[in-house]
C-alpha cells in the first residue's frame, strides 16, 4: 500500500554564506512554495521495509549541480511555507537516505525521486505532489529442488551490477541458501551472475550476464537443472520473474543475453575430424564434404567413403538432417525425424539406415576411428532433387565437440 507523508506545514531555509555568495535583490528572485507539497512513498511492489519518517532528505541543486539547500522531513515540518531562490533552473531530490546510494548492500532499500523546476523573478513556483520509488534494483537468488538435490558441497552465487561491488549469496552443502535481498545501485544496464560450487562431487562454475537492468525492478535469479548437448546433467541460470512498478510507466527490456560460459567446459574440438577416405577407394574427384554433387546413377556412380577420427573416443554421435525438398523432409518424419542418435538410434531410424547406411549402435562407443561408406545412398537419394545436409555432431569422452556438415546436392 502507499504510505503518504504530507508536509503539513511550510518551510523556510536560511542559506549559509557558502551557499549564497552575494546578496540577491527581490527583483532577481522568486519563491518556491511547499504549501501544496505532498511527498508519497510507493512500496507496494518491491519491499516490505518500514516506511521512511522524519529522516527523509530533501536537497535542492542549481543548474550547475551545486547544492543550494538541504533539509530533512522534520525540518520541513517545522518551518514556513516558502523559500527564496535566485531566478533559474533547479532540481529537488527527495530520498530516504542522505548521501550516495551504496553500490551494493543487503536488505537496504532506498526510495527517492527528483523534480525539476524553474524559479522566475517575482513569481511563486509550487512543487505539487511527488512519489518516491525504489532507486535500486532488488535481487534475490533461489534454486530448484532438482538443482539442490545435486549439491554436494559449499557454494556461492555472486551478483554484480557495479563492477567491483558484488554481493555473495551463500549456498550450503545441505541445500540451505541465503534468501536475503540484495539492493544494487544502477549505473549501467547489465548484471553479472556467477556461480561456483560443488555439484555431484565436482566443482561447477558458470557466469551469465543479464541486460535491461534498471531501478524499480526485482530480479529473481533462479538456478535450474537441465541436460546439455552431450546428454550430461548440468544447470542454467535464469530470471524466473521480473517484477516492476507498472504504474510508473517504466519501460523494461527483460531480454537475457549469455556472454559468459562455464570455465570448466572443455576447450577445442579434441582433434576430431571427418574427411574423405581415399585409401579405402573413395572417388578421387570428391574434395568438398559440403558440396558433393550427385548425378543419375546411369551417368556416374561415385564411391563415397568417409573416415571419422576421434582421438578421445566416441561418447555421443548424432546427425541432424536438413533438406530443401519437401518430399525428402516428409520421408524423414516417417522414419523417426530429422535428428538421429547413431549410438542409441530409435527403431524407426532403421528406414533411414537402409537409405543412408550410417554406422550405428553401441559399438560406436569408445571408437577412435569410424568408416562411412555412403555410396549406396546414391540410388535412393537421386529421387529427391535439392540440397540435403547431414550435420554430424561428435562428442568425445572428454566432452570435446565437433560439428561437421556433409552436403549432398542432387541435380
């Protein structure tokens, strides 16, 4: 609900010599009226913190950014309804905390607002009503039950909005975690979330950066279990909910962008290769895996033999098939789909293997060299004019990965 703080009385402020360098005549001055000044604090969305009281700070700056007046709510209440200011442009800042907003702090919501106004000589300017809202971004961290079940040691999630000022949300080995709310000053529009901990007995690290960070937001960071491309259990960081004060017309960009990666992930492709096997009798004129032109059998039959080298031993081998021929795509759908797991194929894939004789089955596990003889595919694929790409994805036992496209062009 809204907590409304009304300045029932007016105020007058006497400026010190440092604030007013020389006397100003009444013809060159105007008046700022607080007689109708209402200050509201809206805390409905982001926090249940105690409402601000007499310590609310009211500061006025001139066009050059020089502070010309400073007072508290209590002082406003005890003074008259007007102050005199030289003609010019000004900014009033109302805030629940005097001074700078901390770059990062626990359970420390700060509310504020600014109001620009102009003083004209001999005239009175009324401020009217102002609404104070959260000037920071609030962040909480949580974990799915599946993720917590995989935790086997201490860990922490570090959240950073201003470089060099992170907050660490601790995670214990028994699955309990810090549910405190962190409050971050917003100087840019990105937030970096970094996790390091013991998952299933191994050290796990991940960094993810979110964009669209702004004041008046509550970013609820959550860790979830998932399965990676290699079929292994891993995790991801996501924003499960973004709460903001919609009544303030605050346009938000909640898109997320991953610019970090798991430092523990394998680097490189493990020396995995797939190329024509000329020693096994491959057609010598074949030189480009991505542009094998297939012509009618009566005209020319090619010997298409390939050899895959996987120094680390095969852990996973899949083929994703793309085609610009609608009939060919329909045939793939009838044969179990366009993605084939060569190590663990489905029974429906047998139809594909009769057309394109890929090696398949559990025997592939651990192999460091695999021979492909795709010559027999020509007699069937010649009926489907177009471009057919077979994207080979090979993963070795160290989780190194290589993606290799093989393309047949039927004319």
